[in-house]
C-alpha cells in the first residue's frame, strides 16, 4: 500500500485531523498534483488557521510552479500567523523565502 493510500485510509476514520490532511497535501505535491494539493491545504487552513507549516509548504509549491503572486499571498498570511502565534523559526524561514520571490 502506498503512503498516499495509507493516509487516505486513516482520513476515513479521522477526516478532520489536521496533520493527516497536511500529510495528504504533501503526497499530492510529490505526485505533482498541484490543484489537489491546493484544495487540501485550503482544508488544513480551514481546520486550523494557525497551522503554520501548511502556509509555508503551499507557498513553496506555488513558487516552484511559477505562481509567484499566489505564493506571496499565501506566504503573507503565513507570516502573519507565525508572528501572531510566536513561531519565530517559521517566521524567519518564510520571511527569507518571501525575499526570494
């Protein structure tokens, strides 16, 4: 069973699990299924608007796809969340990444 299939199975029992949904989005990135990943990242943000890694990973994915304006929008939101929640490490990483876009 593939990692994606395992996550899908776990999501059947826990569809609102933030980390499982995040891991699911990351699997879609690995498979270059960008639109599916975006949908799942949106779900993650809805489930937990303070889940900082989702913002950073989605922004990186969008940047790699040359969707720079969209990456900047997601990143700006993530920077705000990191600042508000006191996640200085993520704040630094996302600020540095923003400067490269």
